[in-house]
């Protein structure tokens, strides 16, 4: 707030009664626009007194009514900022805590409560961590930048004694949100931090981290680093006929695509198909078959690509949306193969389904 503006606003604030000032400070904490009941909760006063104070604030033109009932806004964002700067920090902390509690009583969503919970949450408060995690999960699709913040706040409040898996899951979620907003180096750092926390027996989680990390490394142009990471993970697996192994094989196949080594892409994808069928895992087999079709189409083996495309399309058609959501890249890779094979109508249909299932889940 510019000094001259701050000085002028300080003169306006001096005209307020003690009750009106508390409500104005509560409103600044509640948001812009704000609801009277939330401003009253933040200001630690009754709604009746808050309404009287709001009338005084309206007369002084510090706040305005909006077109939405029970919604008021500050005259200008600088007014709210000046109020925030003039409010004692400890009082603001308590106000955010009261806001979070009031919103919880009103049945507000985690995303609505997250801002206040993040500012007032105590270290080790698992309830606050759960709210922030839920807020991140529910906003990751439409607002990944906000989700990354909520996941970061959840990590900050997570107790040191929390299970390593809980911290890794939050780091992985934050890494995905950061990658979705193009913050690849930060995403990569979060994933690398996770590796040291994963216990040796958590094989599936380590594979998820490995494939996610390799994916970000490809986005960063570090293709050889990604390849080495995936190969090392594959070699370290004690059980080669497992879902984790099949997932790594598919990742190694797509690693071949990034390196334009379509022969290697096809080889790993075929191994994944064999492994998935041996496990009786149809969704995983569909994912691998789609990559085989993609590899053959990219490599010019058109006849084999057509055969594999038909197989993958039949399997994808049999999958429920829930099953497809577990391996969403299946439809993406199948659509890629169909584009290479000039099957544009089929490619569009599978791409549309991938988007629909992705948005729904």
C-alpha cells in the first residue's frame, strides 16, 4: 500500500468505533467479497453487532454491497490490504482459526476452508492436513496451481512422526500439480525428495515414483537420465512377473518413443503384454497392447499395428470408466496409434473418452 494511500486510509479508520473496526478486520480476513456471518466470526462478535457495524462501514464508503444477497466487498483491494497490514498478526491468526471453524460448521467444502486452515493450522494437526489434502485433490484438475499450494501446506503441517507413505503421497501429488502448471524443475525436486522416504518393501509406490520422475525428466529433455532411471528400477525388481514390472515395461516402451527408438518401444510393450496376460490383468493388458499398436504404427509395421489396434480397441471398449481411469494413458496411446494409421474417427472417439473419464475422475 503506497504511503500516501495508507495515511489517508488511516484517517478513515480512525473514524470507526471499536466494534466497526473489529468487523472490518474480520471482513478482511474473511475474503473479498465476504459474508457478514463470516466477518462476525472472524471478528469474534455477534451477527447482530456485525450488521450494525456493516451499516456504519457502508455509510463511510469503506465497503459496498454487491449484486449477490449477503455479499459485501471492499471499496478497493488496497483498502482491504491496508486493513490487513494494520491488523495485529496474532489477532489475524485467531481470526483465520475462527473462520475455518465457522466454515466447517456451515458444511463448507475443503477448498473453501483451505486458505484459513493453512494460515491457522498447527504443526502436527492431522485434521488440518486432511482438509488441505482434500482441497488439493478436488482442485487439481481445474486449478493445479492452487492444488500445489494446498499440498505444500499439508506437507508443512504434517507431523514428523507421520508414516513415510503419507509424506510421499503428498509429495507425489504436489509434483503432479507442479508439472501440470509447467513447473517441471520444482516437480522434479519434489519427486527426488520422495525417493529417500520410500521404504524398500513399498515396491508399487517406488514404481509410481520412478515412472512419474522419468516422465518429468522427459519433459525437461533429460531423456537419457529418464532411461537410466527406468532401466535401473527394472533391474532392481525382484519379481519380474508383477503389475509393478508391467507398469515399468510400459514406461520403458514410452521411453523408447521419446528416444525415437521404435524397435525398443515395441520390444518392451510386447513384454508388458505377455506379463499382463500372465497376471490376468485385463486393464493392464489393454494398456500394453495400445502401446504395441502405437510402436508398430510409428515404426511402419502397419499390418501388425492394425491387428494390435483392433485388439486394444476391443479391450478398451470392454473396460468400465473406473477401470480405464486406473490406466488412462491406454486410450491416449490407442488414439496416438490411430492417428498414425489415419483412423481419425476412432482416434477422436478414444481421445474424447480419455478426456471425459479424466475430467470425471
